[in-house]
C-alpha cells in the first residue's frame, strides 16, 4: 500500500529560493524541499509532500500552511489502494469510446473563460460488450477515477473545478429505462490546496456501482465555476490588452486521466474464488450441434488480501504449480482447532493433550445427541 505523507514544516534557509530550493525542518530534522515558487521566506510554514513516505526521494512544497501549529503529519491513504483493477484505463482501450478533446493527455482550462464545461471523452457499452456482461455478472462493483491536476490561481480563494462523469444506467437487465447518474471529482474534496498545486497532484475517487444498475454509457467532462479573489470579487475573464498581453489568465492543467472498473476488496470475502465469463450468457437451445453461442470462455479470480484489504494474489506474483488450496485450508483448520484448546483449565500445552481435548470437545455434543435420541426412542417403545 502506498502512502503519501504531507509534513508541516518551517523554512530555515531561503538563500537559494530563486532556483526553487529551500531548506526546511519538521522540528526534528532538516532537509531540502523544492517548488516553482520563490515567494517563501525564513520562518514561513509550508506543507511538504514526501512521496510514498520515502525521504530518499525529492521532497516538494505543496503550498503555504495556515492553521494550527501542531506540526502533526497528515497521512493520505489512496481510496484506490483497496481496489483490485479488473480493466485497464478505458480511455486508452482500442475501439472503446470517442475522444472529443485531441489533447486529453494534458489539457488546460482557463479560469473564468467562457468555456465552463468541456466534454472530453464518451463511450457506449453495448449489450455484447464484455464490460456489459461482466457488470451483469457482478465482477465489477466500483468505477475508479484518477487524474493529475496542476494549478496556479494566484489570489483565488473560492470557486470549483474538476472532472465529471455522466453515467447512463440501465436499472435492471432487459429494462428499457435509463437513469442519468452524475459523479464529480471536485476541487472541494481534493487533498491539498486546489488553488495552488505547484506540481502535478494526483487526485483519486472510487464510485460504488454494485447497486446502481448496468452502465450503458459514460461521458467524461471537465468543468469550472465562478471564482472569487481574496476580497470576494469575481475574477474577470481573461482579455488581451493593447500590447497583446493576456490579462487575468489563470490555468488549470489536467493530465493522465484514468477511468476503470474494479472490485472493492473491502466488500469481498478473503480467500474467495469467483468464476466468471465475458462471453454472452445466451444459449441456443435449438441447435444440437454446439454452436459458438454455447462455447464460453471461463475466467477465475482469487481474492486473496491482507487485513488492510490490500490485494495479495499469489505472494510471489507467480502461479505456483505445487500450491494446494485445499491442503492449505486443512492445515489452517488443524492449527486453529488446537489453538482453541490452549490455555483452557486442565489441558496441557503439548500437541497430544491439545488434540485429545479437541477430540473430546467435538465428540461430546454427538454423545449427548446419541444419548438423547436413544432414551427418547426407548421411552416411546416401552
């Protein structure tokens, strides 16, 4: 599981700030931190991002810190850490959807421009699509949405921007009804200061679809709303002055958008197996010669996870021909059977004594049942 740590630090040396280099301290150690901003000075408090909690990597200043001065680190756990991806990025799948923005890999919204809403990509999932069939079979229970954002919005203090998913949903198989469900990855739920992402900041979200219905269409859009400055005034739309300079242009950059289907491991039983097919569930009962409609490709998912709901799968990442799940369960049961007798009064801790105690515990209810049955039947006969 990956953890990004945000530390609240104090700048102790700004002598190299023209190159975006500062020396900061979290109260225990001093270390280098970097940013594109040269505005910080000694004694300023800032948020410093430590990627994956690894101090050997370059640390970045996310922005100025305003708030309590406890200095406690903020630990961010990605909601995607407990999701087992069952598809790749749908936007990059061949023959999957239509790109309506040619530069979707990295594009820009201009703050308070006339462009408030922009459709980037859309796809229809028809009845014969493997995605529709796997949804119907319950293999997916979440949609994942992930993207990187970079902003330099100056003195903006309010307003919203983000990504929007419109899901056209079929409430149940065979229904002609369609319901529009709107999902937002909005700036007000982003980690960090969404008005000052000085380096690209990854933002993620999972959307539960287990009880939603079958998704037949997905539309991805980017949006922005009115933004206000620190005095509460609406920021004017950008314009070109007499010298040809663009005035009031603030950028919202978005890149590496990823949409996928997955299984939320929190709601999946550990060490469970799921058999599925991505072929049509239709059979041709009139053909006795075995048409292709009756041939199904069967798949198998083994949900093996940790106590933190991280997916493990095969521990070494490889299929082990010598691994026997049934034998493993037998051995686990044998171990737990003996451990249940440990520390009980009158039971020694050696294996023979624990086995004997377990045997007696298991056979005693059967003896009571036999005695009850025998005495009841004998009483009826007499």
